[in-house]
C-alpha cells in the first residue's frame, strides 16, 4: 500500500469513525444541556481518532473481514475509548494542569465553557464511556450472545485498568509531580510517565479490539507489548514535535514543555537519539505484528507513520 492509497484509506476510516462516534453523542437538551454541549464540543474537536481506529483494526485482524458492518460491541468500545481519551485531554488542558488554551486548532473546553464546566465535561465523558459499554453488554445478553457479552466485559475491564489510577491517571500524576524538578527527573521516571500516561491507552485500544476479535492469551500478551512500543514511540514523537513543530501544524502552542520547565525525552537523550528511538520502537512494534496471523497491513503502516508525523 503506497502513501497515496494509505492516506485515502486513512481518511475513509476517520470519516467512518466520526460517523460512529456521532451516533453515540448525547442530545444537547434538558437541565444539563450545557454540560452535554461541552462534552460534545470536546469530542468533536477532531483529532487522529487513533485509538478507536486501533480498536477497529485489531478487531478485524483477529476476527477477519467476513462481516458487512462493524458490530455494536466494537463500535461501543471504539466510542468509549475515544471518550476516555478526550476526557483526559480536557482535564490535561485545565489551568490547574497544563493551562493550555488551544487543542486541535480550537480553544480548549475550559476556555470556552469555563474551568468548572471543563472539569464536569471531563467527568461526564469518563462516566459516559462506561455507560456506553455497560449498555452494549446488556444488549448482548438480551440477544443471548453470551460470548460477545463476555468478551465485551473483558474489554471493559482492560479499559478500566489501563485508564485508571494504575494506568493513565497514575502516569498523569507522575507527570504532574515531575514538573519543576528539572535534572532531578531520571529516564526511568520519564519512561514510567510515558508508559502510563500515553502507552496504556494505546495498549487498551489494541487489546480491546483483540479481545473482541477472539484473541487468545498469548496473542493478547503480544498485542499488549506492541501497544507499549507504539505508545512510547508516540509520546517521544510528541516531545520531539514540541521542539521542532509549529503551532500551525500542531494546532496548539509549541515549546510549552520548556516554558513549564518539564523534562522530556528530548531533554534527557537529545533530539537525534530521540528520533532514532522512535524509529526503533516503531519497527519493533511492526515486528511483533508480523508474527500475528491476520490482515494487519493497514495497522503496520499506521504504526510506522508515527515516525514521520508532524502533528
């Protein structure tokens, strides 16, 4: 698949995911309509939709392509993980955290709706993610599709674990506490932050899709290792772009890490080594995927595209 075809397929998949997610968004009505508006503003701000795409592609890799549409269990998982990812960004942008005013080329949620509503919108999206999943599980039980209900329950457990205090939130905590420490922050601490703050949710995406597609325990372990590499590479690339990127490309202010006295991978290992490590991690992830049966051509290219992304 050459670059032109990949980009077209990528756009089609993003459009498909946008349509799926829009079907789950809450109606902006009733006494809490302002909250729903803020939640929807946050989710519809755009982005790469990388995590729901990974859910979808991992599912297809293990389940095969012999289905006319993506099952509800999978669309629920895709939407739930995007709600979790979005809520983490909404809270990350708050004045008490990174104090960012722009995200994906638009004013951040708190800048539009205020600090308090920014907190509540994030809270709303976090809880809404699991409301979507539990409703989907109930639907599978109602259809007496107990295998899918069990798989979706396991996928929900993966998401809760990877997104919770022992996963993403733990990484965000370590990241917050590392601010201002300068050279006191060691590489091991930074890897912990990157693993938990970023890689955990990418692992969750791949693992949820794999579980729903019927992966066995060995395959699930392999896809978890792949997700670790992809997540670390993705976050290192994020650190790189904060140095060499532009506001126009990224849709947010660059140089914020240096302004906030944050130690990054680039700070500790330098730009050239950081770029090499991103490539090595991505290629190792590709190698892991190559050992798994199933169609993962698009997923391979998606992983490798992280090496050269500019936004």
